[in-house]
C-alpha cells in the first residue's frame, strides 16, 4: 500500500513539473519588463499616462511584427531642462513616448545595416517632423534625432519579438523640441517721393478751380474810359 502511494506521488510531481514547463509565462508586458530592470520610473509613468504601454502590449500579443523600444533612464530625464516634461501638452507627451518605439523588431546586429531614417510610432520620419537616424561604430549604436544624440548603453530585454534597449538620453523629436526659425523682419513699405514743381511755379492740382488773374484787363478798360471822357469834354468846350 505504501509503495503504491509513493508511486502516485511521483507521478503527480512529474505531471506538475511537466505542466509548469509547457504552460506559457503570460502575455508580454512592457511596463513589467521595465519595472524589473529598475531605473525607468519616469518612462513607465509616461507610458501609462499616454497609454502607449497598452498599445505596445496589444500589438505584441496580437501580431508577429514585433517592436523595438529605446528606454531612457531616470537620469536621462533628470538631465533635461527643468520643467521640460511638464510643459508638454497631452498630445506631445504621447508623441514623445511613441518616438521611442519602432513598429518592428530590430536586433543589435541589424542596426549595422538598417536604412535611415527609422520610422517610429510617432509618425512621419521626414525632416522637421520625427526623423530618427542610427549610426554604428563597431559594437556601439548611436541614435540621432536632429536635436540630440543618444547612445545605446545596454540591452534590457530581447526575445525575438520585443527588443528593449537602454539609452543614455531622452530622444527629443524635432517637431517638439527644435528651436523655432527666427522671424523674418517685415519689409518696409516703399514710399513714393513727393513730386516737385518746376522752379518758380506753384504746385497745382489736376483740377484747377482757382480764379484767373484779370487785373491787366481791368487796367486796360479803365484807361479806355478815361480817354473817352477826355474826348467828350474837349468836344463840348469847342
């Protein structure tokens, strides 16, 4: 009887061990990966507030495309100018987090031959928007945004579908952090010079309604009248 009980216990233990090896560990969760790695408190908070973490988890667990995440440390966020994150709008916070996420899996070796610019979850990669360029020097991978340059300092997680790389700076997209172009000074209005009248003449308008000078005519008329009166007086005397 004791021998049978011992065999049953062995069978149960073997079954439990087999089940534990075949049961999946659960769906991929980006925030759990970052929490386990430590020193990513700010990034985790931004991912949750912007709901980008939910987007990443949904895509990872419902497609085979894979994803790549550049994860700035808390020290990287601390190196930003004071108040930088708080000054962002809700939409800009979402874009900032999405700018750190690539919509496909990229291994460290693939960075050697990848084509720039990389497309991120933030949107268009054209200059002036969300360009992200990667350069390599030996085993070192550098990431440039057009505003700042970061270095991949560590591989936090990789499973062939999700790759999470630690970067030493926050990746700042140009559409949010680029300095605005200097304003162009307005062109002064061209003033037409006032026309000058010929020397010795007073300026006149096109429609001259001023009275004519008749003083000469009046003098002639007065002279003629005087001559006529003198002639009449002489005739009477004669």
